[in-house]
C-alpha cells in the first residue's frame, strides 16, 4: 500500500470509528468507562483474581453484548464498515473460533453470512474447534456444522492444514483468530499452515486483525530455534512476540524462507490484512474497551493471558503446577510436597522484577466453606515485568527443591515437549548440566538483546504505532 493510500485509509477508519463511538455512547450509556491507560504505566494495578472454577469455552457463537464506550474496531468491524469490499463477489471459507466475534459479540460466522456480496461456503476450526469445546491437544474430526449446515473442516485432526479438496471451491480464506501474543499458543501456527496451503492452491488469504492482548511493545524470552519447529511453534520469534496476527502473517509472507513453500509460490501468494481501527501498540486488552471471550478452556480472561506467558513454560517438568485445582489458571502456583509458606519464601527470595506473590483463599462451589489457601502471582509493575523470566527461575528452583535434576532425568518425550515449547537447545543443555546452579540472569540478558534486535527487524511489518 502506497503512502497516499495509507493516509486515505487512516482518514476513513478515523471517521468510521468516530461515528461508531457516537452510536456506542447513545446505546451504552450505562457502560463502564473505556478510558485507555497511558503508554507507560509503571505501577500496573492488578485486577482481583478470578475465584471461580474454569468453565468450558463458550459453545454459543453469538454472545451479543455491547462494547464499552471508546472501544476499538476489530478487523471484522472494519470489513463490515467498508461494505465487505475485501470479500465482494467471492466464495469464502472462514477459519475461526468462539473468540472470533465483532465488537458487539456477534460471531464472525454470522457477520459473513449476512454479507450481501459474498458467499460463505466452508468453516475451518483450529485447536479446541470452531466452538471451542474440545480439550487441549485433542484431535477433532471434520463434520457438518449443525447450526449453519456448512462443512466444518478441522485443522487439528487428521490434517493440520487445509487440503486441496477443501480449498477447491474457494476464492479466499478469511482468518479471524484471537491470539494471546505467545509463541506456543497454537493459533498462530494454524494460521501459518493455512496460508501455506492457500498459496499452494492459488487461494487468497484475508486476515481480519485483532489485538495482541499483551500489547505490541513487550517482547521477551528465547527465539525459537528452527530445529524445534512444531505445531506449538513455527516462527523464529521470541516467546512473547509483540505482534498482532495480521502483522505476524505479513512477517511470515514477507520474509523469504519463513513459509514452508517454494519461493516462487510465496512470491505469487495473495495476502491482505483488514486492520483494526483505533488500536495502538501501548494498549493492553483492558485498554481496548472490548469484552474478552475465552480463547481456550483455561484462558478465560486477561489474567490468564498474562499467566500463560509467565508460568506456562516453568510448569512442564520439575513438579511445579500452574493453577490451584481448577482455580486461578496460570496465575496460581504449587509444587509437589511443598507448603504455601515455603514456596512464598522461596519465590520472594528470587527477586523477579515486576512480580509479587501472595496467598489467596480458594472458594468452594455454591458459597460453601473455604477450600484452603493457595499462592497467587501478581504483576505489580508492568514496565519492569519480563513475562517469561519467572518460568526460568521456576526451572532452576525445581532442581533445588527436588534434590536432584529432573531435567537431566527427563524421558525423551517429555524433553521433546519441553524444548518445542521453550525453544532454546542452549538453555536445555545448560539446565541439564548445571541444574540448581544454572545462570538464569545471563540467559535472560542474552534473550533481551536478541528480542530487541528481533523487534527492530519486525517494525517494517507493523500496521500500528
């Protein structure tokens, strides 16, 4: 897109956004304030942690709620505001899930079904399925969607990318997936595989962009080694990558060698991104004015998004567990045979930047008596917080608490799973060798330097300031 075209689009989106805000204020006068946080908010005030057990991700595609005044426009909202121009006259498929909704909570499935000048002919689902009710890592079969009558193809079943037969009658595949800004969350890999299949079969790809819940400024953790590419990571990016799905798609398509297709195929491939209106890189999810729709059974809210980046890697091997029972997913911590008080002392002694640890009371169903005490991780200083740092200290602490090195003793399958998520053979070798004496700080410093270089290189693919 040329500079003049970008200016015209920016003016158009600003006008549309202003009109939508007027309508929002008229219809949502009782909503809470959507005032955005300043770009730098060193003292991040954590919200109260969730106290209820985790439920299944929503099965109903139409949630139907108004956004708060000041809410941004998602890519699907911009698509509709532009009269569905990007899909006009096309037979389209849609790759989406329950979090694929517009700013009013209406499923993108239904938004596209009412598009007057396009025809939705197929649905595609990622891990957890189109309606989000399948557990993690469970294969899902192709089916016919009972609600719409459309074929519903699983990209987390016998195949991980659309087949030529599934793409045969499509002019374009629309992708509307809500990511959480973390490399091992499988939706970004699903998007990459879908792009590759579409390019190989001369099908256009249209990405409807969505916010990175962690914002677009924070990058952290090791860059994935190419030898460890898998279904939980297929880009050479840090664990916390700082891009939206649209930007990540642009980077994958615009960087030679990133797609697993011949370069001639990549060069001829057609990708367009429908950007958001009003989103800025400094925005975290609460700043967007949007309601958060669960992206998977254990990521029900923004609290869990932060926790996934913070504790997920550290709870794979070594006895640490995230969550406390079914409560506080990714934010609660426990360790086999260790008391809350002992863990609290050990974790406080780590001195990890931006974090605080506190006891929380576990709730019983239906207002019953307390079920006990657990340990909760707070982010108290957003700017100082390095999302993945805690996990690597948990790994070192696991060697200390266990009395031996559980990583050196790991079974091959467990070691493989650990490494494809974490992404650094160098760290794995050091952890096996040094155990409780491994230098976490030196690796964190190294990864910070590499992440800064990556972020600078990624700027040419940014769609937002």
